[in-house]
C-alpha cells in the first residue's frame, strides 16, 4: 500500500517494502534541508514507487545518488560553484584519463558516480534543476558530451597548474642529481637545450628495405662490438645475454605478461624478480641491429650494481644514442646502402624533434610555476600575441585573428595536459633523449679524430648511474650544460 512520509523538505512516497529506506532517507534529508531543497526544488515528491512526477529512487539503489552528492558537498551546496577547484580538477583528470586509457587510473569511484558529480555541478551552475532527473539517472551521450565540455572549459587551467606543479616537484627531486645546481638554472638549461634540439625536421618515416635474418643481425652486432672493444668484454656480455635468454621477441612472453607493463616497442625492462630483459620485436630489417645495440647498452648499464634505488639520471640515453650512431656508421662503412641506414637516423631525428616541441611547451610552464606564477589563459594569450608579432615580420600579408590565437592557446594546453596524463613521467623520460642526443652528436663527431672517445664511453658504462651529470660529462670531456655558453661548445655544435 502506498504511503506518504512527510518531511520539511519534500514528501516521500513508499510502501511496506521500502519503508526502511524511506525513513533512512528522511534522516539524510534533514541533515541539510537547504541543500536538498535546492536539489529537489522542481519535484513534488520523492518516490520509491513511481517514476512519473517524482524524483524516483529504486529500492536497490537506496539513497545513493543523493547521499553521494550530499556527503561530498555539505559545505559547497550554497556556494556559486558546487564543485570546489580541487574537486573539479580531479573530476576532469579522471575524465581525460578515461578517454586516453579507457579506464580510471586515479579513482576508485565508479564511472556513473563521476558522471553524476559532474552533471550535478553543471546543473547547479546553469540552474537547470528541471533536467536533474535525466542528467543524473539516464544521461544521453549528447548530455554527457555537454557536461564534459563544460567541465573542461571550467577547470582545464586548474588541472594544468596542478600537473605542472607535479612535474616541477619531480624535477626538484630527481633530475637534480647535482647538488650544486640551482633549480632555476636547471630549468633554464633544460629550456635552452630543448629549444636547440627542437630541430623542426621535415620528412616522413620510411621503411627500410634491407631485409635480414636474426642470425645475420646477431653476427653484425658481434662484429661491431669486437671492433669497438678489443678487450672483448662487450662481445662476451652480448654472447652471455644471448645464451641466458635476455632478448625476448614475443610480446606474449611470460616475462612480459607477468610484469603487467605496457610494452609495445624495443625496450630494456626489469622483471619482478630483478632480472633485466630486452624486448626485441624484430622488424626483419638491418635496422634491428641498430635497435639491438641501443637496448644492449641500456641492458649493461641497468644490470650494473648501483647504490641508487631508482634508475633515473639525466644522461641515461646518452650511451645508447652514442653507440646507436656508431653502429649506423659501422654499417655504412661495411658497404650497406647509406640511404637505407640514414632512414633510421631520420626517424630518430623526427622523434627527437616531436618530443622537443611538446617538452618545450611544458618546460615553459614549469619555469612559470618555479617563479611562483600561475598559468592563466590571459598570460598564454599574451604569449601568442608575441609570437604573432614575430610572425607578422616574416609574413606581413598574413592576418592572424584573435580567435585563432585563442585556439592556439587552448590547443597547446590540451596537448600538454593529455601528454602529462598519458605519461606522468614525460619530462624525466624525454629530457634524457634530448640532452643525450645533443651530446652524442658532439661525441660522434669527435671519434673521427680522437680514438679515446669510444674507450671513455665504454669505461664509464658500469658507473654512469652513480655519477652526477657534471661528473659524467667531465669524464667524457664534455662541458656541463650550465657552462655551455663557452666558445668551444658553440663551435662543436656547428
Ligand atoms: Zn633508450
């Protein structure tokens, strides 16, 4: 039998089966009458029985929507923004994360709950209380897109500042292996090096056409290692690695699956049991020998005992990039088509160039945060206007509208946000490629006159993880990036 429970806020319709829920709900409503009066303004009643003309609740989902909304937001319900900045930012983070990865990495909340929270924030702001039912209970795809867009526009700068602050803290903690370096100096050095490496390379990746069997690849690698290291130490380590199954070719290999990590390209990874492996998804071309050398160098460095708990140091790509370049030269010297081998160099440069341009945007943001400033739309627009002035000098006839400047701002922040959500270690993982590539070019050039360059690099391999950036660079006869305004460095770069 239908019964009505009276409350100060709204009547509740129930029957014998739902009586308990109704009483519980009454208690909840009375905890914050103002909040629920606002939320339920448009409804004549709450009903456990009928959908029509009521805020309908099913017994098996007792008071969950109202309860969730209420619990998280007692203090916020009277403010203009129902979601505070932190909540809005977090919900935006979840939403973008879901879009990129197909799952919520950061939240225990269910997708429905997250969408309801966002929807309620939207309804609160637009005062569209009459749509509360459809938004909270049966959201259409169109409605969902609308609330996500609203959330993005409202909280994207909040999220960007948060993500950049996180990156800044990571640099402070990790990249600063040199205690004598100051953080401002480190960041401006990173910006300088990255802008120097923003090569703006044109071109497209091309497939190599020199096909080769795995046996031929291995024998090329061995021949190369014997040539560069007459002690045969590297050669022996390579043979040992082959014998002990370090190279894994199948993505479905147990060691990869057991580790539960995303691997889709050549890489050196550590198994849960501490052993290092190389995933080598062979392409069947001569380029496999270059990739193999690159990862093999990572392998011997990673495998070396170290005092450091985490394998993070700014120069971690330098030795691999150096030997990779040396391997290319070895193949060309052996008589393989330079044009084919250079395709690999182009692909490396395209990768570095793309990385640098994304990294540079992020580094400029980090610099701003490190100066105690916040990143705002207005400031970003001003930056774009400066770029426009420069561009105007080059192309006086081109007119750039204010709208397209605004679009540029939004596009850049969207790019940076997505990059940082997709890979929270983006800065510390990409910067080693950029600085490593720069120094590898200098060292490769030097090998033509100086035989010690290769030996120095081989000697530093077992230790490089435990040295500071400056110590490593000194040992390699390189100038620390901080002192790089010197003439010698500038000359060598040319
Ligand atoms: Zn690498």
